[in-house]
C-alpha cells in the first residue's frame, strides 16, 4: 500500500537519511526503533512532507510521488491520506478537544458540522474522553492531550497514521492509557508506523520491526526476529541499553 | 493661584465635543493599518528579499523618528507635493482646501503600520511551529492553517501590545492640533486662549485622556480574557473572566 524507495535527506552538510526503503501493507503496524539522531523523526516527517526530502519516491495506493518534486496539490493529497501523532501532541491550543477533532473534518474535508460533531463525540468516547469535549488542551493532562491527538488523527480516516514517539513526553503513569488506545487501533487493523522506545508494545502489536541507525535501516523483520534474536551488533547494543534504562526506571 | 472651577467644567464639555474627532483619529488609522501591517509582518517573516529590505527600512524610519517631527515634516511637505502632482496630471483639485484631518489620517496610519507590523511579527513568531504543522497533517492548506489556527492565536497574544499601540496613538492624536485639526487638545487650547486659563484647560483634558486610556485598557483586558480563555485552567476560568 505504501512503498518508500531510496529516501535521502540532508540538513546542511549532514546527511540524515541515507537511502531508506520501507514497505507498508494495509493493516501493518511498523515499529521503528533506533538511537537518538538516527533519523526516525526525519523519516516520518518526510513521508508527510513536513520535511522536503532530497531524493527518493513513494508509491502510495496507486499513485507515485517524488519526494523532491511533489507539487502542492500532491502534498495535500498525501496529507489527506495520512495523519500524524506528535511527540508533544501539538493540539490546537485555541480549540477545545472536540474542535481539535472536528477541524480536519469540517475544514479539511468539507464534512457538514453536525456530522463531524457526531463523529468526534464517538471517537472521543472511544479514546476515553467522553467527559472532556469542551476542555482546552491547557486544561488536559499529557495523557489526555495525546489521546485527543490520536482522536484527531483517526477522525480523518487516514490510510496510515504516523506516530512519532507518542508516549515519550508523558509521565510513566500516563503512558499506559495512550498505549492502550494504540493497541486497540492495531487490533482493529489500522495501518500505523510508530517510532517508539516501548519494546513491550512492539512485541505485542508490531507486524514489522525496523532498527535504524545513522540514517539507514540496519535490521528489519518481525518483532521476534529483531527484538528477541537481533543479528546486528548495533541492534543488540541498542536493545541492551534501552532495556537497562527500563530496569533503572523501575 | 486660584482655579476657575466653572471654567474647568465648561472646558470639559467643550473639549468633549472633540471626542469624536479624537476617537476617529485613533481608530480609523488603526483599522486602515491593520491589514497592511499584517501583510508587512508576513513578508518580513517569509524573508521575501527585496520587499523585506524596503519594509525593514520603512519601519526603522518611522519608529526611529519622533511623531511630532513626522507631522511637521509631512504637513509642510505633503500638500505641496500633492499639489505639484495633481497639477502635472492636470487634475483640478485644490489641495490646500482639503480638510487637514485627511493628513492626520495619513500620518497616523503610516505610523501605525510600522508599529503594528512589529507587533504582529512577534505575535506570529510566538505561535509554535507545531501548530502550523499539526494543521497541515490533518489536511488543511497553509492558508486555512493560518486563518484557523495560527492567526487567531497570534492575535490573542498580540492583544496587550495592540492595547498599548492604541493608547499611544490616542495620546499621539493630541498632536493633530499642529495640523489645525479640532480634536480634544486643540479645543481646550482654544478655550484657554480667551482668558489665559491654560493650566485649568490642561488639567481638564489630562483627566479626559486618563479616562479614555483607562476605558481602552479595560476593553482590551476584556477581549484578552474573552478570547484567551483557552489559556486559563478550567476551574479558574470564571474568576479570570470577571476579574
Ligand atoms: N531542522 C533540522 N535542521 C538541522 N538538523 C536537523 C533538523 N532536524 C533534525 N536534524 C538533525 O538530523 C538528525 C536526525 O534527527 P531526527 O530528529 O530525525 O532523529 P531521531 O532519530 O528522531 O532522534 P530522537 O530519537 O532523538 O528523536 C539529528 O542529528 C538532528 O540534529
Ligand atoms: Mg525523533
């Protein structure tokens, strides 16, 4: 469904993505692991054209897009097929939880207000925020904000949802509620690409795990292959480090 | 020294007949300047070369010189320049019979453009980039994202500065008497000239300006609370709204 080929991206003199290929099938949950600075965020942002990559292309559905040359119209097209969940939520500060969800429907997709409202209510209920419709982001906890962020993303019925470390800004006791929602989505067959350090989440729901380092994909396979039985030394090192960190955290 | 209280009361009412002119001199230039200032702010932010240089130069010129000087200069210069222009275009229009308030509008607008474009620029910068990006990811065009998400937030955070600009302009309009515009200060001076009651006249309009400035600040304070609701914690929202 989504096939990325040879994506390159540089910031000034440093090449951050050095030719990444990625294949995502409908219903896949692709988890991307990798150390800080390996280019995970840049990869997600480039897929959504928040960053303009220098080289490479993707086939999305039945259309091909050049990362470097995509027109404004094509970019909007891709953005309407995707949604993004940010590490720091990026909820619209001047809109209530409900308005955050309806915005993409009413303004982005010309859905009548009443219908959008009903849909938003349904989705907010689904993520467990039925009593928070008219709260502004500043009035919500981090976990609640991120669940609104996810609600905003699923409302527009994207073909793929991109998650960039959705739980890493959260206090430990709030991580669970967000992962819970994501697991539910995975169960329902939502296609997702998730950058995260939550190894247990990856083991439970990932159909594919990718390990990235220095702008390249080092290892790729099922959770069992990459997390339980990594082949590459760098993967092993990384996994040792984050599992150690987790033990410290406990 | 004895104060002539009756005179002060009389002057108060006479000066107040200039209130309309003073308010027009304040709000008409602000309204005219707002869209231009916004465009300038966006051009400056986009670093559109050429334009960027011209606008930056314009802003530093108007913000770097006293408004009194701008008035004196423009008011002596503009009529002759316009007259020459109209004559060369063979347009029959007697510039010198034009209501001087027009010049006041022009100068105060030019000035407000410079101030407001800086206000809008910093307000737009204060809106986190993530807001624009998030709007794009749910399929909004850049234009929609600005109109729906970025600009409303920028305007709210600009309100205190817009309030200051308005009060400063209100005070600045008192200089319009230099152009023989009959606003509050001009009327008070006229009134005082008959019997040399300048001190009483000045104290009277002093009070008027303080009152006006206070009303404006209260008004903006209200707008800030009304439209900035989203910034306040929920349980304190009511208190804040009526504080
Ligand atoms: N806008 C930018 N300008 C310049 N350099 C950038 C920019 N964005 C990212 N980089 C650089 O690109 C590299 C990859 O960044 P990226 O954010 O993609 O890493 P990451 O894998 O998401 O890391 P983390 O786990 O810390 O989020 C980093 O070295 C970073 O400094
Ligand atoms: Mg990152």
